[in-house]
């Protein structure tokens, strides 16, 4: 395995808190736009899709199908924007992704309903979601690289955890904007009020763009011998580091389905499976996300002390064992939804607070953007993005009780993959050690 990148800087960028804000703001904006879709799905499903049968779940199924389709664009965005970040820098890529997310959100806000334009309505919804999927796919690899490269070596998990702090802030904004919209009187929410949070998301993207313009770039590739920028292929990371890419897939498989189950799908799951009130389920989800966001830095600091391997194994094992009893315990009360979701998010923190650092340390700096992005986005598209649809489809088929077992099985895959991480890996101080510290001995490059 060869080292294809320039040496890392001797010290992380100045003003680390500004770097944290700049690296995280995109996930705040993009999480708001991405997840407000799931919060509002029960409101706009009938507006965007016709009721083709007497089953009220049909429009909701179609809405979650579009949610899942959008994930197909994430691997494309990860490949394109990962290569862009490795060639032109992390900050440049992050400015593009945040603009695209705002564009997709604005398109949803302005799309007429099915009663007005017929099939064009769901078609425009699909286009908007594909734009957002492309953006979010490109965001992860660049943002994780940016945050980890902004950190001192022994604080990488702590810095990486702020990706999910920012993501939680976006979730909370999505919940608050949804709760504000539902205060509309009469049929205002169902008719047009659901559009307001999407319009607000477009405004947030412009705010994020301004913040990111002030960030310090963390990586500038060295010019090739001809004076231009080196251009390793878009799939160079997969070609040169296949084992690391496979580990990203294995670690992400359970992590992503658990993440979308506990942070995104649970309000709708509680509404459909436990007869919870829609508004109280959204409120419980919003409160639990505040709790989740506060846990992330604590998880990152713990990981920097005890290592990546035990934290990731703990996530996989505990989530595989406890998901079924937790989801089975759901009832229609607000407190039931809140307690169950907070418990699930506590388990999830052992993954979310460290995943960025683990994934970044698997690849050399010159290939980090695309090395993280494509395997991660592909796994998220296959398992995370389909979680709401799988859960809703199983319920419509009369097998809603199988969904918790599905989540548990995928988390067991992550636990098994995590056993391949070395004991005590905590990140180190120089470029080539990013790879050697995190991989088993037989896959380390020669020096």
C-alpha cells in the first residue's frame, strides 16, 4: 500500500472553535433540510401523491420511497465531491455541498401539489431529493476530513464528534420548525404550512455559506511535476485501500440503520406502530435530539482516552441486544416515546461520536475525501436510507414486529467488523501513522 499524499501540517489550524463551527454548520443545515422531510412526511404525503387505494399508508409509503431513492444519489455525490475535496481542498467542497442542499430544499418548498400539476409534483419532489442526496453524500467525507484535520492528534474523536452535534442541532431545528408550523389553524398545515420549514432550510444554507467562507483550509494537494494539481482517479482509494474501504462498509452497516431508526424514523414508527399522537411524537423526538447532541462530545472524549475498538464493539453488541426490547416497549404516551428514544440514542452515541475519527484514520490524507465518502455513502444508501421504508412496508404487510430484529441483525455486523480494529487505537501525530495506527499489523504499509 503506497502513500499517495503530501505530508500533513505540523500543527492543526489556528482558531479550532471556528473550524468546528465551519465544519459542522453544513451538517446543521443539511440535517435540518434532510430530516424535516421525515417529520413532515405525514403531512404532505397526500398533497404530493394520489390515494390509489383505500389504504392511508399508500401515500406515506410513496413518500418514504422517495426518501429512500434520494439515497441513491449519495454514492454519486460522495465520489464526485470526495475527488473534488481531495483535489481542490475541503473548504471548497463544503461550500458547494451546502448550496446544493439549500437549492433542493427551496425546490420542495415551491413544488405545487398533485391536484395542481398531476404527476409533475412527485417528479419534482424526486429531483429535489436527488439534489439533496448528492449534496449530503459529498458532505460527509469532506466534513469528516476537515474536522479531523483541524484537530490535534489526540483530540480527533472529540473533534469528529461535532459532526453529530451539528447534525443534532439540525434535527432540533427541523423539529422546532415543524412544531411551529403545526400551530397553524384549520387545515393550514396540511394545505401549505408544511412548506415553511423547507423554505427556512434554504435560508439557513445561505447563512452556512457565509460561515464557511471564513474557515481555514486544512488540506491543499501538492502540485504534480508539471505544475498542476495531481489527479488520482475517483476510485483510487478503493483500488489502493480495499480492506479499509470494506471496514468502512462493515462499520457503517449497523451504525447507519440505527442512526436513522433512532433519530429520524422513530416519530413515524411510534405513530404507525404504537398509535402515538403525531405532534407528541415529534416533540419527544426533538427533546431526545437535544439529549443526543449533548452526549456526542462526551463520547468523543471517552474514545480519545479508551480507544476506537472497545467503543465500536460496545455499540454493536448493546444495540444488537437491546433494540428489540426497546422498540417493543413503545406505547402511545409521550413519555414512552421519549424514554425509548433517549435510551436508543445513548447506545447510538458509542458509534456516532467516534465514526468520523475511525473512518478518517483509515486513509492517507490525499485520498481521505473519496476513501471515506464512497463506502460510507453506499452503505447509508443501502441500509440507512431504506430504514423508514422497510419499517413502514413491514407494518403494511402485517409484520411490523420484524423491523427491530432487522436493525439488531445489522448492528451485529458492525460489532463483528469492529473486532478487526486494533486494541487501543487512538490516533497519532503524523500522516502515515493515520493508517498504521488503525489497521491490523498485516495490512500496514512498509516504511
